[in-house]
C-alpha cells in the first residue's frame, strides 16, 4: 500500500478542521515541545509550528512518501522550529522530553496501542499531555457496509481473498485500560460523532481513493477508478447528496486526553 501525499493533501480538509478543534483545546503557551504522531502531509504539524513560535515541533510518520512531501512543503528554512522524521508509532524513540504528544486521524491504523502508549510515556515529561483523536467504535459504518457488500460481488470477489480490514476502531473502555497500564491518567475519553462532507461525487471519490487504499490497492490499477466509482454510487444510493450537492458520511471519533503520571 502506497500513499499519494499530494492527493491526500487535496482530500483531507475534514481532518484539518478536526485537528484545529483539538489544537484550540490545548491552550498552548507558545513554548512547548510537541510531537505530532502520524503527521501525514505535514500541514497540521506546520499549524503547530506557527502556534509555538518559541517551541519545537516534530512530525513523525511511518510512510517515507509523506515525510518527503512534508519536508519539501514545510522546509526548515521557512519553519526553523519544525522538523519531520520517519518513525513507526509503535516504536517511538524520542530525542528529548516533550510537553505534548498529539495525534489526529492516525491511531486507527495502529495495531498495537499499548506499544504506542509506552512510546508516548517515554517521550513525555512527567505531567506531559497526550491529546489524540482517531476513528472510534462505529466509525464510517456506512462506507464499511458498502465495501463489505461490494467485495462479495463476483466482479470483485477474487481480488479480496483473505482480505482483512487494517482499521482498529477502539472503544473508550479499551483505551482507558491501556492508558492506565502505560502510566497515564485519562481526563477525557469520548466517542464524538462527526459529519464528514465532500463536494459531490468527485469529492467523495477523492476521499475513497486517498483514505480507503487497503481496499482499492487490492484491485488492479486499471480497475481502481471503476471500483471507486462503484463504491461512490452504492453509498449515494443509501445516502444521497444533499440539496447543495454535498455528500455526508457519519464518522465517529475517539477523542483522548490524558497526562503522564
């Protein structure tokens, strides 16, 4: 599976909006050291760099294409308090102590949350904060239902033999136990419903193409546009465009706030 950073950057406006909501909750002083886990194309890390003029921001991501894209679009010369490093969220190796570990729309890709939290605990100062948002229980259920139905159809079934979803949508109950085991004191664990909108069929197709790659990557490249189109049309039969031509997808975010003991 290979990400397309440029395509993702064009089709991830909802993730940026949600990240800004979390940033507002942080009430930053401006001098903190912050690690952004799963930084993707780097635009959210760059927002933090702007908000922390006397601080330092490290964006990490396991995908080398994202890191290269972020370094190109947010170079050190223009953002002296911002840098990017390739790093697996399950194997965080901090070069310093951080005041905040932040993550948005990334942790539902991580199959070992205890390993991630152990890395966070090692990276944070005593009393440091973990603030994150990721897909929670029930996230994107309408899209998942369409995909499950589509991959069983004769046209596509052969490409999905043995396929398993790579998403890990967690509950607050599971996460509370993992946080305590890692030495964190949770202050907020909440499932929050979000309405993700996209401009018409093309906007919805762009999001499917750039976020649901585990499915589209199973299909030969010559058929991916057709497969994506079928996902879009099947979903819109259940959830038609609104009167202004926007699509709507019900998302559920698990929002996490905790302090290291």
